[in-house]
């Protein structure tokens, strides 16, 4: 196991050389990285087809976070984000945990669900008695659509009828559970549900012709809430091993304060939202890099965080004697084939850097990145505070905005080591430097 030191200090060219050494199979993909720095016409043609009303490209940094030891395998994790502290924080935490056993993960489920919402104005028991036969008809209706997925080990898990009692009159739903293997499966599921909806109406019109009731489809749609598509990720170490990261505190006090911070996220919704946002800082960056639907993943995770009626933090801490364990449990419905993942060249390269993972492997990697991000954020909060790092980045952004040169940057950075950072203060100081020059 090789821990990489000083990766962030390397030039872009040196980072690429190291990446090529670690992943020789990506050597012939180096041209993609080069072409996306200044997108050529062929790249724009690919991106243009991804969205409507295309006029240009909005470019975000494509970075890698090294030293992620996940289930005994070392990864460079591709991350796309506009906030450099996200990559820095994930890398910091990954390096610490790599020398303490790394991240351990468990995928406990991969089911995804969809719903057919419909109304039936006839007798409820008529639909309920006929449902075993209806279910068989629905399965037959999607047999051809499902054939390739079934060959790969996927298909339909279950079909259930739910009689809903709410403000929508005569309202029912059919819940369908799917396994989509390495595809996120949104289009696949929606197509299957629409085929089933058509068959449902046909069946009712043919078999309930003598009934005064009427059926109508309200909508057929996958659900982005998939609490059974679940991954758990944890890290663990002896409390004394926190000495390198505990700043001015003893390792014991560090572990105690860390546990208190996590507990607060379970009891205070305001803190829980910020805690979970920090987790998604890391996870979203990997999801964007691999062209997964980060909005669906976030919506699912936030709903899961409120599953018991109160919105809570997604991470937990367990301390037994001298052993500290930090764990994340989160639903992550992801895909590594199909959709934009298969079209966008950078998404393809991101997956290659990860070793072309299966969907479940990607769940593990994304969860580890989220746990690393949360560890780094909480560690900063309970030690030097969040603003020290943030203001350093803010200072760098101001200097770039003002087109500061090398010697100017050095002077400004030295001065603001001991002075509060604000846009006015930095620009005033920079102006004085330039006037004196």
C-alpha cells in the first residue's frame, strides 16, 4: 500500500504523470483531459446533445483525491466541484484513515421502486380479488422489455397493490420493486411502468365491463426514494491514534468532542442539515464526475435522514473503551452504465480511473468519500474552526480576481496570516503594495 504525500503540491503535469503511472490503462485517455481544458469542436458536439438550448460550456474543475483505501483497495477518487476545500478535505481524511485500516463498506440492498397511481370508482374488493391475475398480466406486459435485464440478473422483485386513504378519492397505487444491476435505471423503470399502466387499463376494461366503476391512470413514475438501496461505510481506530489530527486537544478529548458534534446533528435539525450538506459535498463531487444523478441521490438521502419523523444527521459515532468508530448509512441509487455515464467522455474516464466499478462498488466509493468529507469537516469545527480554511480560500479567490502576481500573493498571504480577511481589506492592501511598487 503506497500512501502519496504532497500530491496537492505537484504541478498539473506532475499530477497527470503520477496518475498515468498508477493507472497505465488510462494512458491513451490522456488526450481527453487535454481536450477538455480547451474544449474543441468535437467535444462541444458531444455536450450539445446532452441538453436543450445549448449555447456554451460551463466548466468546473475535474480533480482527483488520492489515498482512498476502501475495502483494502487504494483509489484515486475523481471529484468535480467548484469548491477546492471539498477535495482538500476529502484527501486529508482519506490519507489519515489509509494508515488506520481505511474505509470498510457493506451494500445491504439495491432495490429500486416505481409506482402506478390510479383511481378506481368501483368496488375495492373487486380490484383486490383480481389482483393476483392483474399482477401476472403486468409481468407479461413487460416480458420483452425486461428480457435483457433478466439475462443480466435483474428484473422485477415484487408487485404490490396499496389502497391509499387520503384526500384523493378512490385512489390506489401499484408499487413495483426492480433490480437494475449496474444501471441507475430511471428510463428503464419508467418505460416498464407505462407499459404496465396500459395493460392495467386494458385488463379492467375487458374484465370489469359489467361494473359501473371507472379506472383512470393518474401517473406512472419511478420513485427517487429508495431506502433499500443502502450502503454502510465506517472507519475505526484506537483513540490514541488521533494525536496527529487532534490539534491542541488530547486524543481522548478530541474523540469526546467529535462524538458530541455528531450527537448534536441527531438532536438539532439546523445542525443536521449542515452536517449532511458536508457529507454531500464529497458524494456529489463524485456523482457529478461519474455523470450520476446527484439530485436524485440527495433527495433520497435527505428523505432517509427524516425517516423517523425528524431530520437527523446521517453519520454515527460509537466509542467502546479505547476504540472509536465513525459510520455513515445512506441510500445511494447509482449506475455505471447507460445514460450520460456512457456518453460523456469525462464520466467514462472517471470510471476508468476508479477501475470501471460496478454500481455497488461505486456506492461504496461514493459513501467513503462522503464519510471522509464529514470527518474532515467535524474535525475542523471542533479544532481550529471552519473559517480558517474558508478564509484562506476566500483570500485566494480575491487574489485571482485582482490578478495578483506571484510576489504580490506572497506579500498578501503573509500579511493576512495575522489580519482578518475581507474583500475591502485585501484590495486596499494590494493597492498599497502596487502604489509603493
